[in-house]
C-alpha cells in the first residue's frame, strides 16, 4: 500500500516538474552547451541564416483582351554564401489556363506547373518566364494569379550542424593583446561596483533603520533606481552627463567649479596631479561604476535592512546601559552582526555584476576603456558579426562563473542555506 | 564637555544649513534663475549666527513664535545680502530655515550636557545629511527625466539649465513630446506589446512554477536535492551567455521578431527564481491542511488548486510582481531578437529612438517617462509584495 502511494507521489512529482524542467533545459541549459559547440566553429552572422530559394512574381499582359500573359518569376538564392541543392518549384494556375512552350525543366499537370531547377550557387539569380493562355480566350484575372504564391524548396547544408571544428576562436580570444586589459577592466568594474553598492547599502540600511519623519517614503524611493527600467535610467544619466549641454557639466561650469566641460562617459583617462605625482584615473570606467553603484545599491540595502531589523533589541539596550554612543554601537554590535551576510552579499553581487551587460552597453557601448567581457560577447558576435568568437568569449565567462560559484559554495555555501 | 559639544553642534548644524541652502539654490538655477555663485562664505556665516542664536535662546520662548520670528528675519537678511531673486526663492529659503530651527529645537544647554553627546550629535547630523544625500541622488535623475520631457528643442538649446515648465502655453503645447511619441513614433503599440509580453510572462511563469514548486516543496522523488540546488545555480547564469545560441536557433526557427519568442525566453529565465520563491512559501504552509484535503478524496491537482493556491496568494502576488518587473524592464533579449519596429517593446523602442542622432532629447525623455511611470506606480502601490520578491530574487539568485 505504502509503496504504491510513494510510486504515485513520484509520478505526480515528475509530471508537475516536467514542463518547467523542459523549458529551462531548452532555453538555459541547451544554449550553454550549444555555446561550446559554436565556439569551436568558424561561423559568422550571415552564415546562420538558412539559405532559401525565393521567387517574386511579376505579370505582363501581351494581348489587349488579357487572354495571354507572361508570368515572370524573379528567382534567387537568398544566401550569398551558401548553395542550395535540388531546388523544386511549383505554382498553381487557375482553371482553363495553360502554359505554352513550357521550359524543359518543367512539366504541367492538373493545373500545376512543377519544375526541377537543380543546384543554385550562392547568390544565384534567374528570371524565369512562363507564357500562359486562356483556353476560351477570356480575360485572365491577373490579380488572382499574382496572389497565388509559388512553392519553392531545396536542400542546403546547415553550417551549424557540420562537424568541422577549429580552435581559431579561442586562439583569437586568448592571444589578443587586449585580453588582459579586458579581464582587468571586467574585474575593476565588478569589484568596485560591488564594494561601492554594499557600502552605500550599509549606510542606507543604517539610516532607514532609525526612526525619523518620512522614513517609509525614504524606504520606497531608495528602491527606485533598481525598479526603474534600465533603458530609461541609462539614457537619463547619459543626458545628465553629456559634455555639450548636460545639466551636470553646465551646472559645474556655471558655478565655476570647472572651466571646461568634462566628457565623463567619453574620456578614457583623467590625469590628476597630486603633489607632483601624475595619477591616471580611468574616467569613463569610474563613471560607469558609479552608475552601477547607484543602480544596484538598493538590493544591498534591502538585504542588509532585513538583517538589521532581526538584530535583537536587547543588545542595544545593554549597550545603552554601558553608555555606548551610536558609533560604538554600530562598530561593536551592528557590524559584527551583519558581517556574515555581507560576505554572502558580496559574493552574490560580485557574480551578478560580473555579468552585467545592459548598463555599460547603454552608457558607453564599451567605448573609452569600458569594454568588459559581456560587452565583448556582443561586440564579437553582433558588431564584428563573428558568432564563433562571441561564443568563445561566452565560454570564458561561463568558466569564470563556475570558478566563482565553486569558491562561493566552498566558502559560504553552508551559511547561505541557514539564512 | 559642554563646550566641545557646543562647538560640534554649531559647526555641524551650520554646515547642514549651508548645504541645504546651496541645494535649494542649485535647484532654483534649474528653474531659470541665473545665479553664478553659491556665496558659501556668507551662507556659512549666516548659518553660524543663526545656530548660535537658536541655541542661546533655547526654549525660553514659545517655540512656534521663536522659529517664525527667527526664520523670517533671517530670510530677509539673506535676501538683502544676496543677489536679487524672486519671491518664491525667498519663500523656499524661509521654509528651509523654519525646518532647520525646528530641528535645532532640542539642542539646548541641558541637552548638550548629556554623556557622549558629541557622538550623538555627529550621528544625528550625519543622518540628516544622509537623508538629503540619498533623496537628492535618487530623485534628481527622475526629476530631470520628467521635466526635460516638457521642454522644447529650442528652449533647451538656448539655456540647457532652464528646465522650468512654461505654464502660460496651452496644454497641448506643454505635452507636445508625448503627443509626438504616440503619434509619430507609435508608442501606443509598444505599450501594448510590452504589457502583453509582461503579463503573458507572469501567467506562463505561474502556470509552470506553481506545480514545480509544489513538487519540490512537498513531494518525495529521486533527485530532489539535486534539483533544488541546481535551480539556484541555473539562475546565476546570465542572459549574455545564452544570447548567441538562442539568437542562432531562433533565427533558424523564425522565432526572431516575434513576441512569442520573447515570451518563451522571459518565462524560462524567470522560472528558477519563481520556483525558488514559491517553494519556500509552500513549505511554510502546515502539512495538516493538505492531509485533511487528501482524506477528503482530493488528488494532488485538487490540493494545489483548492488549498495551496488560495493559501499562498501573498507569495504568488510577490512572484507575479517581481516577474512583471523583470519582463517590463528587460532589454538584452529585446535588443537581440527584435529588429522590426512592429514587434518592439517599450525598452527596445527607446533604444531605437537613440539610434537616430537627430531625435530631440525631449522625445527620448518622454519615452523614458512612459516606460518608467507604470512600473514605479505599480511599485509604490504594491510595495510590500514587490519588496519581498526583490529581496528573495536579488540575493538568493
């Protein structure tokens, strides 16, 4: 009895899980593995469109009473790189209408014209004509003929399914002189973005954890940067920081803080002179990091606030009795209570920031020294149109991510489950 | 002790007053007033004087009378000493000083005599600074986005700092950017597409996630622990590594440029976190309720529909709002998959607007307001649910 019940339970569990697991497998796991496959191939963006035989129909009258027509099919191979084999063609003609002097490649059967065109090379074009005549010498409805779409099909090689592999993509990724810089930029961005967001999150959480007038309002607006759509916020910031007529530059010039506007998003380095030492600051990268901090500190804030509110009140009451001031309370009670959560938060936010694409893409597009790994995937795959290279960079990201996750689970995986 | 705390109070509070006056001045500059100097020294001196007077008077008089007299006299002094400015600017200064003197109410000599008072004072003023800082840093871009959408191209070129809305124009002129983006740029259609995609994603995600979450939370089956850990790991994989294979496969299947393609991808990417959040809530429902249902002859499906779903409506609400937000704000996949303006979502449409360098910025900002406003309103209205969704979704995954 009990075994059959557990069998039913198992079966139910699998049925309930099946749709979700299938979908996740198809859209998330399959692409990750497909990346491996594509990264070993030389594939460009233009190669992935399956070549199709296409036809455009044009109709010409030859007789005044419209009883004879020429139908011109502009035939072409949609791909400029790949052949199509065994192209077959068929088109339907209305009743009582028949072709005259039909091409050798074609035959006419039960009011259908069927042709076999054989092989079409890449970029093949042909104007194929059929003369048709109404058997009863009536006018032919040319609109009707035009509305009939011909059927075309053929065989072609799918470059993605072939088994030619190459190591060229990985060679290009790793041998590239800029690879080290790419990696360093990604780590700068990730590390400082995460650190800044967490620090700001601690401040914000500590603030909202106190009682003051307008506290609920403050808590809501603190989440705005994250809740708002990234497209709108990134463009607003681009506008604010614009060197020509951006508000921030105009204000600074207006109040005499700077003499000339600074292109905060378009300038790679800012040279600062401190006591004779020349310091090169990655300006655009710094600006992007600040945007990143601005947009993602709400998440750190939320999580830290939840932890702060769980700290037992009597700890603070005891501190009050001992006569500790607010700073002492913060450093000796609050901070030790939240360190474990901060380490988890840091790891997770690190992984997430490492993958951030939209923010940098919308602000600078990866220009002026802000090229990170995710942006590089896009650039290789879609700007340079080299899908294989893009996949190879994706593989680098996945491998690094797996490393981070292993570190994460080794270090604090157990703690994470307790919270 | 008393002297030290007095000095700290005076300095902290006068810096605070100077800061808020400066911020008010900068905001007024954006309303078209042509200030070119913040007059920091003068402001600091005035604030110092005001603080000292406030503390020395203490609570000897009626509080309201005191702050009214102090603020009006200092406002007049301020206006007299600074460059000429319209009445509303002075009104703002008056309100700021009123607020400030009210804050200073508790700082009398008795208060300053407490233990550890200097630390407390620094902490209190730091909090005040933090409130101003966060409010400014967060709201300023939203404010700029909003007001820029009401300007015209020529006005912005003449004076980029003047963001005041000209109310003397008729209402159609003021809202012109909005009319243009709806008429010329077809934003009505994009709003519909975005809503359709977001609501569709929520419904399909729930349809798939509720049964799966129930199975993970309640039923025993082979591979359960493996599945529940892999949910989180899968959620960590970013969209950017999925994009190239999905792009190639979707191109070959003809799913690019279709809303259905987006629906599938959005659902799959939000499913892990939805399952994770729901199963956590399902586990907290007492088992006895379900057992009662089993005895009544319900099968598993009946239990899910009649018992689990009605009991976990709050969790379902937060998952729905979270998923809605993700789908509404999503950009990467809509950028990759959609190139036909007929299938654009709002985010993609705004990105498309910037592709043309000629597009005036007020149209861009009007579009941004159109995409931002709904999600902010939803957030404000359902804050409680969305916050719990955000907390679980952002950090656990």
